[in-house]
C-alpha cells in the first residue's frame, strides 16, 4: 500500500488525521467531507495513493469499480433513496484541490444540474 508523505487523504487513511468514517475496507475508506456541500457529503478514497481518476483507471481499474460499489453502499446507508450524485474533480480545470483520487457522494436534497 503506497502512501505519499504529504498527502492529506493518505494521512486520513492511516488514522493520522481524524475523520468521521462511514465505511472502511482493506482497500478503501469513506468519510464525511469537512465542508459539506449537501446534507450528505461523503468522500470515497482508495487507501493506496493515486493522484486522480486518470492514474487510478490506468493502474487499477478493478479498484475503481470497488470504489463505485462503496459509493452505492454509502448512499444506501445514508438513506439516499430518492437519488444522489457521485462526482470526482479531475485536475486543475475541474477544481481538484486534494491530489489523492476521491469520489464525492452527495445527497439529501435536490441537486442542481449542470454544476457551475
Ligand atoms: P476536491 O476539491 O474535489 O479535490 O475535494 C476535496 C474535498 O476534500 C473538499 O470537498 C474538502 O471539503 C474536503 N476536505 C478537505 N480536507 C478535509 C478533511 N480534513 N476531512 C474531510 N474532508 C476534507
């Protein structure tokens, strides 16, 4: 399992920085976003460090699928029966602010589309 020394989400995965965990597996972790943009806002990350979706898809597409399953499980646990959004910001133009791939699971209210 690789970890980047200065990566915030590697530190959360390792338990070095606290987070409100929703689901934990051997290879992934889901925890509440510190600055929620919806009543439910959970981040799903792999424990192994990948900078973004491009790197994850190239190096471990099976893990990408597992992260989607966890996102669906989060939605079920959080009772998002009327809908939810799974979104990932990939790179600068998309506004990615943490360079450890993560999927936002958002729900609990009507979500506008398209995003800004
Ligand atoms: P992005 O801008 O798509 O890279 O998403 C990064 C997300 O990480 C933002 O929604 C932040 O609110 C969230 N975030 C930053 N620091 C923490 C933290 N310590 N615990 C939980 N979420 C965080």
